[in-house]
C-alpha cells in the first residue's frame, strides 16, 4: 500500500531536479537534451503510474475502501499537480522560442495534467450514483 508521505518524499528529487532537466532540454543538444527531456517525461509518467495503481484495500465495507483509495489518489495527485505547476512557471510565456525537446516535454505533461485534473475534480465516492442510477443515466445519454 502506498502512503502519501512516501510518495511526497519520493517527489523531492524531482522537485529539485526538474528545473535543471528542463534547462538541459532547452540546450537543443541532440545527446543531452533528448536524455533530459526523456528523463523528465518518464519521471512524471512513473509518478502518475503510482497514483493510478493505488490498490483497493480488501475491506468488508467496499464504500469505505473506495473512499480511502480515492482520498489517497487525490492527495498524491495534488502533490504531483503542484510540482507540475512549478515546472510550467519555469517554462515561461514565450512559446515561440521552444525547441522540439521542450515542446515534446510539455505535450506529454499536458496529458498527465489532464489525468491529474480528472482525479482532483472527481466526485467523492460517497456521493456517486448507485449502479442502478448509473445504468439509467447511461440510457438517457444514448
């Protein structure tokens, strides 16, 4: 079972190194920029993978287990989202000067950002629809 403290502690090296990886990607050097951009994208993909893979506790009360899982995902997604926001501030606002490596990084991170936003905006489990209501909702949409 992943714990929020372990995840947050695991993000500390990324927090310190992401700016330098972005700067290395901006150098537009075929060797170092590609390695730095790959590393930056991979770390975020791996962090998202940890969030996505949070297991459901085998408890008798399924709602309680789902609520605990969702709560952990939200806390971890918020930590990663804040880190991504800091990286976007480092990016700046002049997108005309972006090279292919930097552009590739932010295109990949935009996908992860969308997934994080989905987790952060999700309705609390205890307020979700019942299976019958979901089925009825599905019929209305068709």
